[in-house]
């Protein structure tokens, strides 16, 4: 699959085929794509936890705040990948914490390659960090940034709407129309 098609057709998948296993080779391919992402001074502050243990997946699902639509996805998908970042290993400038960008870029690589492999993912960030931390024994110096279920979709979600370029792109200065 070419990159443009992967970008256009990726969706946040929240319904998974509970019978279809995901091989270690496939997961390794996704992790390798994550590893190749750009990062602050190439510090690669990210760490990934591949969770297959059903009890740990359940505990991660319990860390989600009430109303989060991804709870069942974390239980049903055969794999959950948790991404953690070390804020001290990445940059901080003008209030911007770049470990969030580093981990986000790595996960976007992972999610696009997952889609190209026929797998579904869903970036999940609305959770109680302490509960997620204790589920996977993440040390205090790392932030638990996000997690994603990884599995074969049981249902292809509809595309979510996006703003038009006219609403977000300016020419030379703020609010001067580009288009
Ligand atoms: C920073 C961030 C946090 C998100 N947190 C959650 C979440 O906790 N639960 C969930 O179901 N989806 C979550 N999402 C997925 C978004 O809802 C989804 O990307 C958005 O609705 C667009 O849909 P699409 O990914 O299918 O294009 C998150 C996405 C991002 C980028």
C-alpha cells in the first residue's frame, strides 16, 4: 500500500475480530516502523510495551475514564501497545514538551504501517495515568503517553469529517487567506 492510500484510509478502529491472532512478526514490523520516526536530537525517548496478557489488557482498559469508547477495543484486540516517553530525554522549549511529539510521531508510523498490514489501531489517551502505569510497572521517570489496541478489524469504521484547508491555512501571516 502506498503512503497516500494508508493516510487516506486509516481509521480509529474500536471493533476487533477476537478470533484472529496477530503474529509476533507483524507486531515486530510495526515496532520497527515506530523506531524509525524522527525525534528531538534523535534522542528516541520512547519505550513501547507490547501487552498480550489478558489480565493486563483488562487493567489497561480499566484505566480509561468513564465514557471512553475504546474500553472494549483494549479487551478484545489480541495486542495492546503502550507508548511511554522520558521527558528528560527529550526537549522542552517555550512550554512545549517534545516527548509528546516524539512519541506521537513514532505511534503514527506504527499506526500507518499497521493499516497497510490490514490491522486496526486507535490512539487512546483519555485514561488515568497511575492506573495504566501500575498495570505495566512503568517507572516514575517515564510518562505513559498513549496506548493502542492492535488487531484485525471486525468492522471498518466510517471516515470522520475533517476541516477544509480553507479553514486552517494562511498565507504569510495569521488569518490572511491562502486559498
Ligand atoms: C491525542 C489523541 C487522543 C485520543 N484519545 C482517544 C481515546 O482516549 N479514546 C478513543 O476512543 N479515541 C481516541 N482518539 C481517537 C480520535 O477520537 C480519532 O482519531 C478522531 O475521532 C478521528 O477519527 P479517525 O482516527 O478515525 O480519523 C484520540 C486521538 C488522539 C490524536
